[in-house]
C-alpha cells in the first residue's frame, strides 16, 4: 500500500462518516437543511475524535451545490475545489503557526471581501487556543460584526484557554471519546478495505489503548500493518510497549481482592515481557486514580482518559473497595514507585511493597475494629466501673442510681443474655443441634486446655482476631463440674470486661466446646492478687496497653468527662 497514513486516507468525507459524534453531526446537518447557519462555531474535545474532519466537512456542506440530506456531495464543482484545496474561499489556518496579531489583522482585512465563487467565505482556525492575546482581540473585533458571507470554524483540544468573549460568540460542539466497540468496527471495515487479516482481540486491544481517540487507534493499526502482514494480538502487545490496559485493570482487580498469588503471577508475567516497572506502576496508579474519580464524582467525562466501556468496567471494580482504601492504595503505590526508582533491585522492592499492601488491613476493617473498641468502652462506662482495685473488685466511681448496676447483677445479666442468645442459636443450625458431646473428667479437660492452649488461641484468632487478643491475656484457673474458669490479672481491666461481653463469651464457649468435644461453661474472673504492690490501673494505662495491642493509629484516646 501507499505511504499515506491510514488515518489520513480514511478521513471522514461526509457527516455520516464521523463516528460516535452523532450528537454533533445531526445538528449540523439540520442547520444545513434549514439554512440556519451561525457565524462562528467551535469544535472542542480530546485529540483525534474528528474536530478537524467535521470542520472540513462543514466548510463543504455550507457551500455544496447539491447536498444530500445535509451532507456535502463531494462531487460538485465547489466540493471538488475545496477537497483539492484550490478553493480560495475556504481558508485553513493553523493557529499553532499563525498565532500573531499580524496574521489575524491580515485575516480581518481579507474577510471584508466577498467570496469569489462560493456562498460562504470559511475560515477554519485549528488549534485556536494557540492564538496570542492580541490575536484573540483582533479576532473578537471580526466576530463582533461579522459580514453575512463569513463563517468561522474554530477547533481546539483546550477550550478552557479560549477567552469567554470569544466562546460566547460561538456555537460550541463538544466531541466525545469514541466507544471502543465503534473504534473496533471502524478498524474492521478499514482492514477489509485494505485487505489485511486481523484477530478481533488484537483490534480490541488497540481500541482499549487508544483512550477513545480514533486517530490514535488508526495510528497503532498503521504501525501494525507495516510491521506484520497480519494484525495479531502478539504484534499489538509488542508494538504498544507499555503494559496494556486490560492487564493493568486485571492487576488492579487482584489487588482489590487481596489476591497475592495472582498479583505476583501477573507482575512476573509483565516483567518477563520486558515491561518497565515504573511504567507499570504509573499505569496502575492511573487506573486506581480513575476508579477514585469514578467513585467519588460518578463522572467519567473529560476527567479521565478512558472510553465509556472501560469506565463501566472501572465502576464495577471500584464498587468492591471503599474510597478510603482506594486513597490508601494510591498512596502506597506512589510510595512504592518512588522507592523502586531508588532501589538497587526494583523488582524485589515492587514485590515486597505489593505483598505488604495486600497483607495490610483495610481501613474499613480497621474502622470496624475501632467501632468495636468504642462499643466496649461504652459498655465499661455504662456498667459504672472504670477502675479495678487491688482486691480485683471493680470500684464504682460515682453512685448513679439509673446507670450504675451492681457487678454481680451485671454478671448475671450478661449470663442471662448469653443464655437467651444461646437458646436462639441452638434452634438454628442443624449441626449444632445434633452435636454429641463426650464425657471427659474435669482433670482431662484441664490438661487438654493447658496442653493445647496455643492451638486454641489460633482457632480463636481464625474466627475473631479481636477476641483472641483478649483471651490470650487470661490464664486457666480451674475446671470444676465442666465449668472452665479463666482468670485475668487485675491490670487487664479492659480485657476482662470485653471477655465477659455475652457475644464474646458465647463465641469462646462455642469454640472451646467444639475443640474439647465437651459442652462446658466458661467463666472469666479477676485474679485475686492480695500482695500485689502494683499501683492501681488507670484508664490511661489500659489505653497504653491497647495501643500496644492494636497500634497507635487504631486506638483513639477519648478523655472521660
Ligand atoms: N469520529 C471519527 N470518525 C471516524 N474517523 C475519525 C473520527 N475522529 C477521528 N477520526 C480519524 O482520525 C483522523 C484525524 O481526525 P481529526 O483530524 O478530525 O481529529 P481531531 O479531533 O481534529 O484531532 P486533533 O485534536 O489532534 O486535531 C481522521 O482522518 C480519521 O481517520
Ligand atoms: Mg484537528
Ligand atoms: Zn457538493
């Protein structure tokens, strides 16, 4: 084939060829049909979506002697002269190179003359945002009192750089990113026309990497054509060089799912293909950033550089992760990127950082933990004691008849509650009901717990990490009549109260009964420690302990009033 680039060869010739911009072309065709033409138009939108093409088509359509349903015929004398650039009435200016006041002044002088042979004198000013301030002012003068025969068509990727005074005098049309499916369809048509074989997934990959810009897609296609006599997936992957969008999206998905194994496999794959770590991280960060934007604004227009379909995918993926966690992932990945640039072995650094990120607690689960702690705090407050004295008996701080209850009463209330919860539960799962229990002696139970303490804790941890942190501070005191008594050192005020929470107690009882295969009762008591000369524990001490347990950032100290 010739050397002409595909995207030039296949420039849309009529409005109906401009794909994915029907909202623009329909209106323009209508204006042609009704003769309702404005003096100035502005076509804006991202690169390669059809701005210049639409401007050129419009310049012919307004002058065409035989338009078809608003489209230029491209056959009449006028259309032909515009197409072969011999028509003096249609002037194309590139503001990037003619951006001075002089250029526009010259234009101003010329616009006064009537068109030579066409109905309209058309000025297409491409990349109009490049005009200097003086040139914009000069242009404004013309736009303020345009002669009837004059038509300005401005095009830009950066409408925000155009003065409001100009904008307000233009009819503005925004061209959108083009859907991947439309891009793929167009490429298929072109491949048929130039007679080249293709794999559909290769075209999809090209489209996914074109960010909704048709010209970008056609340029990649062009490179593939000159590279290979068939457009296949491998060639496209090789040519793109960067990590392709779908792979990045997949990686993001694995990261959200905290799927370490697949994340590592994918990273291994990407790096083995010779992709740059920093480029991969760049694209991964961009992907999470897009998710954040989609999630927080709900909008995909213009803010993010992906097609509608990709945005839909992103929406789905992002629904699995809370905003706080997204922010955290972006921060961690940005951090990883910096470190990778400095690291002697960037690959190891990347893998380590990813594993660390995937193993960390989500901020949402941290929040959940904080909520539970707060709940426990409130329970301590409401139960009327906040300190425990040396004898191990809780001390009622202040006598408040409604709120304060006797500890023994509190205990029985908890027990009652536990029993009702338990009754409710036993009627539920079939397995629970049918469970048969053994018949061990107290001594046997005691030994089994003492010997298997670590695995008991492990089991508790697997079901409820918070509960394990509480239970592990207790010691087995005695077993009598299948009642297992655990004791806490008086300094573990928080822990004993938490352990006695009906929900916690019941859960521990169930786990322990399961392990021992014995239906047993549980009791948590404070260790009697008469000789202790340790000072009384304050809430601050308890919080210090908590901070050590859960980490500074999770535990928030709230001063009691
Ligand atoms: N909407 C579209 N439908 C069909 N082809 C398109 C479309 N947009 C762009 N193309 C293809 O891309 C080429 C370049 O398009 P055009 O110059 O109109 O884009 P543009 O929006 O002006 O880009 P830029 O912002 O870079 O100036 C066209 O020749 C055509 O091959
Ligand atoms: Mg253009
Ligand atoms: Zn014509």
